[in-house]
């Protein structure tokens, strides 16, 4: 693992956070990609996963670079895809990757969204080993601003992790929450009870597979993100045996974590993390508790003081309605119909022979009628 020289690193550093190999699925050439060529220009492949392939494209109308996720039509387009898109479309905030539109081709559903040129927060931490506390606070403030907005709109994310927090290309970078595939809306969906997400970010109540409050589970995941940014390792893995899943579960259920002595963490930051890592979700810090905490308020950017309302007002609206989006997704559930075989130009005799094999009496009678009109046969009608 590559770490910048001179950056002290906690010994069992991010055992599960090694740089990941890119999927071998992402081997399509531009000629093989089916997308809306009238609207977008293909730039390059961004990556591949179980969903399909993500591409960087350029909007021909605006010149804007966008990310486009292409999912093959058919069984992969399920209710979860629809829920992800409806929830994502609803959310408009400067710390959430902006949803643009969906389109349908003969073979794929295309999901167009904002392009975050700075990559994943995951990669930044892998590169640096861990972040200085002030930098971690800067990103955490943005994370909480985005999640507070989601919760206000009735949406819990349920899969907050380093991989789902992107950075734009600005200086300093703006954090962007992405991937609402496991999200739930309190207006349209049932109370969460499934163990979904990523294990190192699971709250205790998610692990025991009972009905839970998705918003409080999100707060736990935010705490894991903060800990990893500052410490450089996951909080509930056993430092002496990080691969021991049983120990991990036990430590999570008890909210048993420590700060390594090699890492200096301020008392205020430790206090905030202790309020988040409460095994009882009813005792856990809420998003409003976090936003009032002294550590969180220090050096709070002015644009976050109002919860991002001013920046949100400047975002353009989504042109597609929910009904249009659902209609496109419904059509995408049907696998593409293969094109008909090319027509062959046969002689009358060959057509007659083929029709006879198929038992097409109407076709044969039509051919005989033509011959009768030409005086070339004395055949009667076919019985």
C-alpha cells in the first residue's frame, strides 16, 4: 500500500481498505457502447461493477461533463433501481451528486448524473494514510450537511461509506454523497429491517436484523467515516486480528472501540465520536445533536451554516417528472427484442417450397392464383 512519506500510520492500517482492483467487466470499446449519441459524446470509461459500466460523457447541449451509468435492460432493472432513481431525483443539495436524467436505448438504461472529478474520499485516505483533524472536520461537516438534508426530506441512505462519498474538482474539494441504491423514503417505503450496506459501517441494530430507524443507523455510519478519516483504520475491527469476523461483531454490538496511542485526537473530537457510537440507537447523537456540537461548529464554512439552502437554490431543477422516470424504468425491465433476421430474396418456386413446408395454404393458393391469371396452370383451388 502506498502512503505519502513522512505521514505516521497506525500499524494495522486500514486492513480492509487496500486499493481495489478495477472490475474486468469494463472492457467495452466506444463502438460497443449503446447510448444517446444525439445528446452525449463519449469521453472515457470511469469504471465497472456488478451494475454495469460507468462512462464519462460530454453533454452536447451544455458542454458539461457528466457521469453515465449504463445498466443492461432486463432482470437487473428491479424495484430497487426505481427506488434509487426516484429518491435520488428528489434530492437537490450541493453535497449530493446531482441527478440529471435517465434515458433508454435498445439495450441499456442510462442514468446520467453529476461528474465528481476528484474521485472517491476512499482514495484520498488511502493516499494520505489518514487525514489531519481539521481536514477530516471539513469533510465531515459537508457529509452531515448532506445527510441532514436527506433526513429532512424523509430519505435515509443506509449505505454511507468512503466509496459512496466523492469529491468534485474544486479547491478545496466539495464532498458529494452518491449511490442511493439502498435508500428508503419514509413517504413511500416500509420501515427498514434488512441488513443492507457494508459490514464495517453497520450499526448494531442493523446487525441483529430487526426493524430499525434508518436515520439513526446513518448516524452510526457517519461516525465510522469520521473515525476512519482521523485514525486510518476501522473502529470495530480487532487491531490484533482484523480478519476475525466474530470479534468484529462482538465489538460492534458493544460499541467497543479505542483510539490508538500513536494517533492524536482532540478531546472534543473524542467526545463527539463517543456520542455517535452508542449501541442503543435512542441514546445515539442525532444529526441535530452533531450540528450543535462544539467540534463540528469550529471553522464551519459559511455556506454550510444555513444547511446549504442558498447553494441548493442555485441548482437547476430536474426536467424529468417522477412519472416519466418510472415509465422509462418500467420499459427497461423488458429485455431488448433481438432484431429480425435479414430478409432473403427468394424466387417464386423457393417461396412456394418454403410455404409448403410450413403448411401455409393461403400463401400457396395466392401463388397458384397468380399462375392461373397468367394461363400457366389448370390447377383448381387448394382444399
